[in-house]
């Protein structure tokens, strides 16, 4: 008798490997602060984003290959901490930004619908009998459509544009950062 074995909760792990000439390759050339505060290089972040975009795994091993002659364990601990803080900070910021874009979009859309209902009410209630009611109907119609479509734009497209960076920072904030000698 053969038992069927089901494996549950296995996390898929992928690797991203970056070879650097030295630790300075990770950081901005113009930032003179120590590694614990230094800004990350745009090239480094761009390449990390590109490399992570093809990885579908839940967890990433982010391996930074450093020449043996330049390896410094003390610096690596500081840099690892700096990278983790950067990724977690930006993940939180983008998560809040996406949430804000969706909330603002939903608010605008609902406000647009309310103004449409008000314009419809004025139109049918007064049937062009009042100049003031006609004026407000004419004023409310484009305002309601603008708010409605602008709200949908925020909720759908603005939040979607944030999603790419959010996914990158989510992957990286949960990644296991390692330094390996080459």
C-alpha cells in the first residue's frame, strides 16, 4: 500500500545575486554619511527592482557577492540593517500611499454620484422653472462627472501605478539579505 504524501505550507524561495566591487556600489556616490544612514544608489535599486520582478517566490534570498579582499563583517551587519530599514520604510510608505489613493478615489466617486443625484433632482423638480435651479443643474453636472471620473482614476489607475513599487518593496522587506565572498 502506497500512501499519498501531501506537503503543505512549503514556501517557494528564490535568489537574487548581485556582484559588487565594494560596499560603496550599493550606495549613492554623492552621500557622504556613514553606511547606517547613507542613501541607496538609484542604479542598485533599479537593478534590484528589475531582478525581483521576474521572481514569483514568496521569499527572496538577496545575496550580495563581495570580493574576499574587501569583505568586512562589521560593515555588512550595518549595511544589512540599512537595507532592511530602507525596504521596510518604503514598503510602509507605499502601502499608506496606495490606501490613501483608493480612499480619495472612492470619496471623489461617491461625491460625484451625490452631485449627479442632486443635479437630477433639481432638473426634475424645477424643470427649468427657476433660473437659480437651472444654474445649479448646469453647474453640478460637469462637477459631478469630473469628480466621478477623477475618483475612478485615483482608485484604479493611481493605485495600480503604486502597486509595482509596492510589490518590489514587499518582496525586498521580507527578503533574507546575505553577503557572500567571491
